[in-house]
C-alpha cells in the first residue's frame, strides 16, 4: 500500500470510528448494573430490558408505535403502488405534479409539517389519534416506498402485461398475476422502510402526542430530556436489532427481486 | 391472388378495413385495407416507422384505431379488448413471465379460461411437445436459451388453439442459425395446425421464405400485397422494387417503345416491362443485379461500363461498375467460371429486355 | 375498486378514469396531510390577528429572532462543511472497494442511517455529560483538570448533527462516484494523468452533482433540525426549530410561529428549486435501500 492510500484508509477508518462510536458506547450500557449511565459499564444484568418489558407505559407506547407503523406501511404500499403504477403505465403528463406532491413533504422541514399538522389535527380532532399519525407518517414515508416500487416497475417490460392480455387476462388480472408478483419484493421492502420511518419518527410524534397516547419515540424523547435512565440503552439495543433485521430483510428481498427479473433475454 | 384457404382450415378470416391510427398529429397508419384468408400466412414488411407494428397491435387490440374496422371471422372486434379476442401472440423479446415456470407460462392462457389444473397441465405439456420442449415444464424461463424461450412463447400462444396467431418480430432477438431453425419450426406449426398467421418483420428474407403473401408498408400506407415471387419479380412500385432485394435504378427517357439512357443508347422494352401505363418522357428503369451479365466491351447491345470494385463473397461475386454518365450499376454472378474481371477494367453489360421493369419517374423511392 | 372493465377502456392505454382512480388516493393523502395543513398554517401567518405582514417583520426586526435565524444558518453551514470533509474520503474508498471492505464500510454508513435519531442523540448526551467518556478522555491525556461543560453547547449540537446527517452526504457522493465508468480513469491515465490529477480533473468534476446534492440535502435538513438541538443544545442559543416549538407550545403565539415556519419553508423551497437539477431524489433514497 502506498503512503497516499495508507493515509486515505487511516482517515476513513477514523471517520468510521466516529460514526460507530456513539452506538458502540450506548449499547453495552444496556447491560450495566448501575442506575446511572457510565462507561465502561459495570456488572452484567438484563434488568433494564425487564424494566422496559414490564413497564405498562413503555409497553403501551411501543404497541401504539407498532400499530401506527404497520398501518403506515400498508397505506404507503397500497396507495404508493397504485399511484406509481398509473404513473409508469400512462400518466406521464402528471409526472411533475406527482413528484412535487411526493417530494414536498420531505423537502419541507419536519418541524414545519409537524406544526402545521398539530394545528390542523387540533381543529379536526385528530391529535393523538392513530389515524392522525398514520396520515402524517404516510406522507413522509411515501417517497421511500414509491422510489423502491418505481425502480422495480420501470424495469418490468410492459410487453409482459400485453402478453398476459393476449393470453386472455383482463388488465387487472395482468397486473395481479404478472406485474405484482414480479415487483412484490420491492413493494414489501418499500413497506418495511415505511415501517421503520414511522416507528422511529420523533418530530411529528413530539407535536401530535396526546396526553394519553404517546409513541415510543415521544416517550424516549421525554426520558432523554428529563433523566436519561438506562432504559434508553436497552431500547437502543432493541431498535438496533430491529434496524439490522430490516436491513437484512431488505437485502434478502433485493436478492429475490433480482431473481424475479433475471428471465428477460440477456 | 392468394391461395385458396383449405376447407379444413382452422384459421380465421381477418378483414382490415380502412384502418387508420394517429398519435396526436402523427399519422402512424393511413387507410390500410387488407383481407387475410383463413389459414393464410401474411407477413407485414416495412422499415421502422412504417406502421406495420401498429397494424398488428390494432389486430391484437393493444391499439385502438382512430379510423376503420377490424373483423375476425366477420365479427367486428375493433373495440374489443385484447383479452376478449382469442388471439395467440408471440412478442419480440419472448416476454415469458419470469416468476412462473415454463409449464405455468404455457398454462397461463388456459388458467385465464377457467380450465382446471390437471387439464391445464396436460394441455400445456402437449403444447410443449409440439414445440419439442417436452420435459421442460418445471424449469424457470431464465434457465432456457433464447431459442428455447421463444419456443415456450410459441407454445403459450398456441396452447388454447387460437384461430389467429400474431407475431411481432418474434425472431429478431435470435442469432442467425436459431432464426432459420425457428422459421422452419413456425412454418411447420402453421402447416400442422392451420391457424391464420400475421407476422411482422423488417427482415425481407424472412418474409419471402415464410409468408404466403407479403404486405409492404411505408409511412403508414400499404404499398403492395403479393406472394413472394410476384413481389420480387414484379414489384408494383419503385419503393417495393428498392425495398425487396437489390435493384439497379437508372433514369431514362421513355418514348412508348424504347428507353433511352443519357448516353443516347437505348433499349426496346416488351409491354410486360410496364407494371402500369407510363406516359412518354422521364422514367426510371429497374433491373435486378443477378439478371445482368458481363460481355466483352463494345459487343453489340451491351452497355459500356468501368469496373470499380469486385467483391468476392464465396458462391457469388458482386461487381460494382459505373456507366459513362457516372451512374452506378451492380452485377451479381456466380463466382465459378467467371472471366477474371478486375477493378479498372472496361466491360460490356448485357441487359436482357425481359429482365427490365419500367416505373414512372418521381415515384418516390 | 379496480373493476376489470374499467381498465380495458382503450387497449394498452389506461383511461383517464383509471388513472384518476389509481392516483386519487395518493393526491388526497398528500392534500389532507400536507398541502392543506401547511397552507392553512401559512395563511394564519399573514391573516392573524389581522391581515398583516407584522408577524414577518417581527422575525427580522427583533434582534433576538434575527440572531436565531443567523445562528441556525451558521450551524447548518458548519455541519454541512464538516460532513463534506468527513464524507468525501469515505465515499471515495467505498466506491473503490470490493468484497468485505466494501461491505464493512457500507454497513458502518447504513447501520446508523437506519437506527433511531433519538438513540444516536442519547448516545451523544451520554458521551458528552460531565462524567462522560469525552471528559474522561480529556482529563486522562491532561488537556484539562476539571470536567468541561460539553453538553448543552453549540459544539455538542454541531458534532451530534454532523454525526446524524453524515450518511445523507456519503450516499449521494458514493452514488455519483459509482456512476463514473472506470474507463474514464483509464483514459485519464493513458493521457498521462497520475491518480491525484485524475481524481482532481476527472473524478471530482463528474461527481460534483452528487457532492452538491449531498451538501444541499444536509444543509436543508440541518436548517430545520429539531431533535438534536432541542436535546443537546443550550436554551440560550436555540435554533429556529426549537424557537418555533417554543413559540407554539409555550407562548401559544400561533401567528408568529406560523411566520417562522413560513420563513423556514420559503428558504428551503427556494434552495431546493435552485438546485432541483442536481437533486436526484431517487438516487438519494436508493441509498437507504
């Protein structure tokens, strides 16, 4: 390795340490016996996980977040796939408007959207409701789902649907039996990303939370702001595992998608 | 006229009446009328953008014509969606469903027709047998070669015994050897099963070998519909003449009996040389390169030409020559037993009057 | 919903009705959960208490608020520059690596990207607290004898935000670098350029859309960032997002909060439109996949 390359590698690995350091520091603390957060952790215990899983408030917020995230994933997958399909198969004229609607909610800072939704939902009686969260999270997760689905849809030869129709399939059946199965891995990974985005979403959750129903990120925010208990590292471990799981699932789905596509004469 | 359909034909009669299709201000197909007899094999031939695919897609139901009608067996299906037309179709790039096995691909049309699973499997296996792929049902499409995939696509198109088979440049993705093999295969299936075939291609060789009749399109308009032999030997206009095979095209002056070249040499033409009556004046003479032969320079009744290039191509050779006035004349002849002609030589070209065709000038080439 | 007859209206082309039916839910969703609420909020900023621009004048006239705006810009710019300095070499090595090394770097970038912002912010809170690791380290190497106050400072905000937003910089640059055909490097080499020259004259200009895209993305996100500044920043030195939250939740001054949102939204929208050509959102998103 020449000196220049050595320098580059040293620099990059230093940056990677910077990137990983906070996570590497917080994770072991979940197993520490002390009630205050200190590094290196002392002792070894799973009691903080126990505390998390037995505390009704943490559990309630976790399930609330899961419910919202699942509904957001389904909403974005269905609504996003429908719209993307129409766009790719004929509504090119609407492309610009579609993109503006799609990108708008993530270009505008989350704080702006959160405040706007807070005001609107207060008046509409949607504050703190599942529907309110699902609506809000769906618009910010939508681009991720749509781009994942669009990438798959544009690579599916439209002639496949022609072929299905020439075989006697209706347009809907051509989509259901041919196109959908081919793009399904992408639709599912798009839904997975929407799930994670919703599940982790802190800003809108901060403003929309009712007095009773708080999402997990909102509970975490309060805990970090007030006393930062070792339950946070325990949750960090769980969330990191979830992220790894989703990334692995996405990789598996990508592999499946590639296999699905492989057939077109190369 | 086309050969009469056999009385046992299982094919359908297709009538295309005054078909037109415009995309915005672009006219893709303009007043095309064509009757395809039951069991006939018709090739639609033309350069890209000639509208041949649009005609096919209109018959298939993927394009809605802006004018005219399409009748299959006397039934107007101009507005019928593709899935209600009972047509078999083979697409350019196989278009096998990548997520389904070969067997499921072939059985797909049967599934759409509500046929039970066991029966589907049986008929699919039968269709695979017809295209000589029995035993491949469990494979996935991508495990097959290009030629095999196209056979599967063929099996899928014929599995429910459609009376019409449409093919959209089905062989263009295959290499030369496979293409010839598939041409024979398709002809065999056509002979065995008797369906009507409409076949789009831009490969004139393919059209000439496969089709009973060839329809030539240019810029959305039908130019000529004829069997291969008359199309090649008596193209009805200068476009068809230039599009099919090679043709020497030379400007002449026509006086009703003789065609006179710019060097004042003339040739007396029989009445058959004229496809349609031509008024005296400027005209265009067309002659196939293989109908010309080499003679000694100055020999009576020959044209003096200078050889510019001799291209040896195995069985045959191509001579590129030019006349005094600079116009180029090509000759094709067997390589064997040919006098040793070299670049720069002066030769005489013998042009048998019965090989010559005359077209009105200004007939766009 | 999707009746088959509906779809067959015109052969291969979908009918207008079918397109409307398929896209309708999407447009409705975005209207209800984005366009209308935002429009409603912005209208309050100019209509309440009376039709006026006074709310906006307050943002710029009052030195306290102007300072917040300026500070927000400064921090966002600093975070973007730091992110670029840290990200460019990572993206270069990532694009030029194969096998386990590429997997390692990609995982190091993607894992934090997909893990909770709150978790990462909490981690920085732990690292930077009085008896935290950073103070411990500084004391151990003798740079300071007393633990320093690191938490609730601008420094903490800048470091943590850089950490959180860095992947948004790495991924677009990586994407741009990966799109450069290797043949260009070979061509440059044949032309006599050394590796550094090639990087400077060929690679960098070609990767520029990715670099600008990443920079703008990080800058815009940092401008409106809420979580990290709220948890790690000093209440005396707040950024605009925290100010908005405070005006709304504590002072209940809706029209003024709305005007602040209006200013922030306007800035972000204008910058986005200016750079819309270099923005390839799908590629940036693709990084998350």
